[in-house]
């Protein structure tokens, strides 16, 4: 039996087999895009999930917590942490629904709307930088394909 130190790998790691897999390439791309997005959102003290929640709340007035959880595909207990953070920062408020006193509507505050405007501009610039190599028709095709992949994966 040879000592492992004598066989230390010193070459370049090949991921050629993995690079043939669509899922592997999507995951690597996601990791790179996510890392850059985290950098873009850091000045706003937002993470991808808090940013996504804020955008959905601003874009969908009086959104219920349960609908937000469904839209973000997160468990409701995990969503409470996100909502609590946005509320603590004064970006949203929870208001009881007149039609159902047990449910809350999520409402953006003025500071929440202002942060939304700035963050959306920054994220759009990020998207342009990352995906700028694609023209509009290619971008539309890519998004459509990704949505189909997601739907098929969720049906399993």
C-alpha cells in the first residue's frame, strides 16, 4: 500500500464529465450569479430572499403572508423570519385584513418603497452585466427554458 503523500494530486482537476450535465452547469452558473448578486445587494443590507420578498410585497399590494410563502416557495415558519426582518427595519408593515381578521396583509412603507427602487435598479444593472451577452430573443428563450425545467422538476 502506498503512502498517500507520495501520490498527492498536483494536476488540474477535470470536471469534463460533469460539464456535460445541464444541471451541473445550471448549478455552477447559479453559484456565480448568486455570489455577484450578494455583492450587489450588500449595500442595501438585503439578501436574495429578503430582496425577493420586498419586491413581491411592493409589486402586490396587500399580499397575504401565505401567498408570499407560496410565491417564494418557502415554508411559512422560514418566511416569518424574513417578514420579521423587513418589518423590524421599517420596510413593511403587517395590517389585519378587514375581510379576515386572522390574516395579515403585507404593506410596504415609504422607506420600503424607496429601498425597493434603489435595489431594483442595482439588480437590473447586475442582470445586464451578467446576461448582457444575450440579445433579447435569446434572453426570452433562456427564461422560458428555465421555467419549463423548473416545472418538470417540481412534477416529479
